[in-house]
């Protein structure tokens, strides 16, 4: 049980790091470009951390997480902490450059693989470990950030990723069982805890989100032995073990029996499933995640207070917290003065969530009279949202009710393949790209000018058509077989569509980190979804008019729009997905009617939304596949449907990928060296496939020989008549010169193999 003098009542599990105006993103990219040096980068980062710590303290939190700052990713930081960077970067002398080489690669060094962080749209870098990996402790970063906070008088709580999550999320490069390495890691964790305590840490938070997944009895035993050992150490701080993104279930009593002082419970994603078990833990501080750290809706105070009361019914002390890190939500609503006022009143971003936590903690410990006015404001907003007519469109509901099974089916794939080849006349190993082309300075200037009303929409459209014409000409000169229009008019693959669909709202500055310096502005999906007008037809038909080669229509799929938005939480996700699918279906039909022969409906987030517990996965996969098929089955069999998936562990959803029934599926395979193709073959996948032959998230340009080697590997798994040749993702974030050189090499490699 924690020392009563060393407890807390209001906290969050983590904080964002990109800066309220993306200052860190810009500084890191300036460092990469050589415009600033390491000292300038470190100075700006330190200033951001100090400003954030002071703001959070002023907001009333009495335990503040530190160490969640990162220049790229927390799993990469943990690999550095434990001396577990891959050997190929060891020759880079500079510490910061070595770190970034592991993250994004260099001309000579391949980066670590990247995949989704549980069921979120954050991406983490996958550590590469083996039975021979020699771990060693490098605690400078957590110690420095703790010292920085304590010097400000901040009640700092260092946060580290736990040993079980680190090992379960790492990749075994030699086939060894990584959890067998726990005995090698635990002495390092014990030493780190001692160093943090000696430096002044009274609490340390150990993040173990892997504990909300399905664990075997043997793994539960490892949880017990691991935390019993860490809790038994002398001279250590109090320990908060944080599981989030789901329910802890059988892990909860196991953890409580180890002697750790506190356990964080996610009552948003996990619901009330852990409450009954937690009521038995009278000697453990329960950190109650009742404020949603992953979505942007204002907290219902009465529901939260009911959960807090139930959690503490067994007599355990309770602290109020976010359900997970605030990494996943924008900094503050203060940056959104133009949001429609009624909608704005329903929302809470990072700063507002911290205020909610402080409010709930005050009411929990002092009673409702201590914050009656704030409670009334919150209750009024929650009730107002429930009564808004935009949340229920009778026309949409009636259309969905009238659908039947035939609305999600096409003829068998082999018959479609024959019809489509007769129409398209493509060569073996057809070459294409995923969709987006580099966003040039001209595009950014035009977009900013339109936003500031310095140019009108007609002038903006003229400039974007010029960009499209240039991209079409470039692709023809390179020799690609199936072209794209490059998407210059699109700010983001989800936001672009959300801005044209009723039921969505877009933010001006609601940036969150997706990976590294890649930031996105998720739209807010608040009501029933409809498509007032065609969204892409004019752009795609203009591009097609410039060439005799097929140009793909480019759309984002319903599951990805759902996953990459802040989605309404007042109805099942499946219902919302079907509404979006109808809007995308209407767009595919209009594209086909305009003469477009290939339509790509991207679903990179298909794996992302997969529930963490196996028992919950079949239901999700069923409605996700149905939504995609509803979106894509309205076209003729001669129209070729493509989709794109990226940066996920695909083995778990191979059956669903086949179930999408897309004529061609392009898939990330470069960083994983074509491993995913073995999974596809094992599942009997017999549709077209385009395994990414080079990694676009690295600045390095692959040689023709390197791409040829990847293609040769692919041909061992996929017959030539079904194999497409493409990068593993869109080219939006790359420079024009490197993208062009890479694509020239891609075309040369495909031609050589033909």
C-alpha cells in the first residue's frame, strides 16, 4: 500500500510532445535538413517540456508524468535505454544521429520496422532482439528529464515502458522466445528504479499495455514473478503499473498480489469489467482512467463519478486519471475558435481533459458542492449533444435498413480478372504507386494562400490542375503502367473526405502525432454521415483526360475514415462504418460512370481497429469486411477495385484481407522483407497483390538491384499474373527528386524481370 504521505489524487498517464504548434516536428526536420544543430534542437525541446510541465502543474495535477517526451518514439527510446539498438547502427558515432538512423534509416542503413501501437493510429518502431542481444542500461534520458522537472518543483513521476510490453512488442530476429529474456532485463529495471529513487522520484509509472491483451497462464505467472521481484527491491520508489486500451481482467489480482503500490485501470476502453475485481484491492491505490485519453468528447460527469464510486467501494484509495496518454488528442480547444459553438461545447482536448480530471478529483474527495457550477456546465453540454437532430438522419437510417446481402457481392475473382485484363491490357508485373505524390512547395503555398483568402477557389483549382498535369507527365516519362493524379488537392487522406461529408467537422489546429514528425488532424465524426455531392470525380477525370494509360480513382475506405477520426461514441462503430460505406459506394459508382476503370479504396487501418482480445475480434472483422464490400460492390465486374494496407501485423487478419475481395491489394512488405506473403499463401489468398518493394518512410533511394531482389522474393510466393510492383505507401512525405529516382529504379527492376 502506498505511503499516505506519498499519494496523489489527479493525474494523466502521459503527455503529448510535438508542441502545441508542432514546434518539435519543425525543429527535428530542420535538424535533419542541416538548418539547425543538435544544441538548438535540444534547447527547443527543453523549452517545450518546461512550458508543458508548468502548465500541467498550474492546472492542478498533483502527480505529473515525465519521460514521455521523445524525439521519435517511446519504444525506440526504450531500446536505447536498454542498449538494444540493432548492430547495423552501432558504427554511427553521434548518439542523436544513431537514434534517427534506427528510426528512419540512412542511405546505408535500413530502419527498424514500424507498426501500430495496439489499436491506435500511433505507430511505434519495433525493436529487433535475439537470444544473443546483450542488454545494458543507459539511463541518461529518464534521469535528465526527472532532474529537469524536480528543479521546477514539479511532483514528477517518471514513466517507462515495462519489460513485458517491451519484449512482447519486439521482433525476434532469430526465432527465439523473447520473454525468455526477462531474467536478463530485470536487473536493469531494478537498477533503473534505484537510480530514479536516488534522484528524487517518489513514484515511477511502468507502462504495461500488453497486459490488456490475451495472456496465457505461463505469461500471467511471468507477470507475477516480474512485479513481485521489482516490488521487493530496496531503495525503490512506489510503483504504478499502468494497463490501458482495454480491461486487465485476470491480470488485476495478479498484479495486486505482487506488492506494487498502484494500478491504473482503463474504465473507458475496458468499461466496467475490472470494477468488481478492483473492489477487492483495498490495499492498492487505484488510478481510475475515467476521462477518455483517446477521444475528444466531453466526459459525462455523472457516469464518471458513478464509476469512481464503484471502484472505491471496497475501500481502496482512488485517484482520477486519463484512460491513457494524452498523446492521442490535440493540445487545447483554445486553438479552435472557429469550431461551430454547439459542437465545441461537446468537446474536450488535452487541456480540457486535465481540467475535467481536476474537477472529478475535487468532487470525489470534497463533494459536489465544491464544484457545483462546473458540474452544471458539463451536464448541460452532455444533454445538449444527445438531443441534436444531426445525430439521427431518417433518410440514412432508412437506406441502411433496406440493404440486403446482394449489396456486398461481386462475381468470382478469377472471372473479374479475365474481364479486367481484356479491358486494361496491362503487361506482366504492372507498375504503379499507392496514390499521393510529394507535396511541393507550390502546393503548400497555394493551400496557405487559399486559407488566407489571398486567392479564390478557382485560382486554387487551376494551380492544382497544373500540379496534376506535371505528375501525369512525370509518370509517363518514368514508364509506370497505371498512373495516379498525385492528390495535390488533398490535405490528408481522411480529412479531405471528412470536409465534404455531412456529419463531420474539421479542426484548424487539432494536430496529433502519428509517427516521428508525421502529424495528422483527425476530423470529428459527430453525426449521421451523408455525401452531398461527388468528392473526387472532377479531379480524377481531368487527370485521365491527360493520358491514354489508366488513372486510378483514389478513395479512403470506411474503416480507415472511422479509425482516423474522432468518432461518435453514442452508437456501435459498425453502424457508423456502414454509413460511411454508403457515401464511398456512391463515389465509386460516379467514378465508374465517368469512365474510370481502376478505383483504389484504401484501408490501411483495417488491422488497427482489431480488438485486443481474441474473443472480440471475429465480430469486428465481420462488420469491417462488410463495410468495405458495401463500399466497393456497386461497380461493374470490369472495373478493377484496389485497396492498400500498411504498417500492421497482418497475420492475424489474413482471412479478412481475403474477405475484402479486392481485385488487387497493395501491402507493406519492404521493412519486413516480404514476410507477409508467406501469411497470404498460407491462407490461400488468390487475388492480385502488390507487396511494397521499397520503404517510403526512409529517405534512402533503393537501387534497381535491391528492388529486383525484393521482387524475386515476391515471385517465389506470388505468380507473375497476380503480382503488382509498387512502393509500400504513398509518396506525400518524400522529396520529388528521391521519389523520382526510386520510381525509375522500380520500373527498371520490373522490366528486367519481365
